[in-house]
C-alpha cells in the first residue's frame, strides 16, 4: 500500500513548502484541480525539482467527449506525471479512446477512473445516478476494467468488492483516509483508517488534512508510513 499526499493547500507556496518538508519521504503527491488551474503545468516540474523520485498523481477527473479526453490524456502524458484519472461515467467509448491514445507510449502513466466521489452518501448518489453506490460503483469498475484502465478511485468500502469482480492487481486508490483515528469527515462521507484500507486491499491511500494540518507534516507522514509498514 502506497501513501499519496494531497497537495490541497490554498497557495502554491504552501504546497511547495509542504513538498519540500517531505522530500526525504517515499510518497506520491496528488495535484488536484484547484492547484493545477491556479499554478499551471509548471507545478509538476517544480515538484520534480524538489525530489525527482516524487511520483505525481494528477487528479483532474477528465470527463468530455471521447476525442477530447484522448487529446487531454496525450497532453497529460507529456507532463511526465505517473498517474491521472478520468470519470468512469464518461463511458466505455471515451475510456477506451484514452487508453488507445496512450498505447504507443513507451512509459504511459497509470490511468484510473473515478467511480463514486467520496463526498456522496447513498441518497445523494442515487439522486444523480438513479442507483445505489455499491451497485453503480461495481458497474463503473467493470466498465473501466473492460476498457483496459489500470484501476479506479473508490472508497475503501468498495475496494475488496471491486477486486473480486475484476482482478486482484486492478488498482484501487482510496481517498477519505483518517490515519490517526480522527472521525471528523469534513466534506467526505465515506472515510476509513489505515487498518480498514489494508483489510480491503487498497493499493493507494490518499491523505490530505491529517498531514498538512499537522504541526509537523514530516512526522505525520513518517507515522503513517510506519503504520503501513507495520501491516505487512
């Protein structure tokens, strides 16, 4: 299980400062929509300059017509990020178009699809998709698997089910992790701790607030990594 640190701070200098404090850590860094729009594509190279071993997850959740998504995926690959995501609800044709466009590349990035945002509870999700989270998430995961994506973004609580219907090495990346027993959910409603993530065979856990709101983010990350290593 890998730790992905969410760079969700309100100013670029704060995200850069956080990354610098973690330059000795074996972590992935998540660059989200706000940071990418605000700071531009140069944020990726700035992070790589801090530590060229940092791996970047570009969390833009592409959702458009198939050709536009494929064009965007090709442009993302040129940024030398290691992973990005699309929305599974964009459909199988669009997801297949993305994977076909990346196929000729020597080292294409990992591509994940977003199933159900962790901000949804079941009632809210049903009002949008006319189905409960578990059933629709599984359909989205199967669509993504059949479209040859590498995995999905889902909640911890769906990870094991998704792997059982796809493959054990089909990646699950799970936001909403509260590693220090903090039950505060903020804007995420389906949360879990590291132990539950491990039990559900999550491949990546995304942690934001518990790290960047800590007095010492480096110590917080080290504690999380120790917790992950202690699970093996």
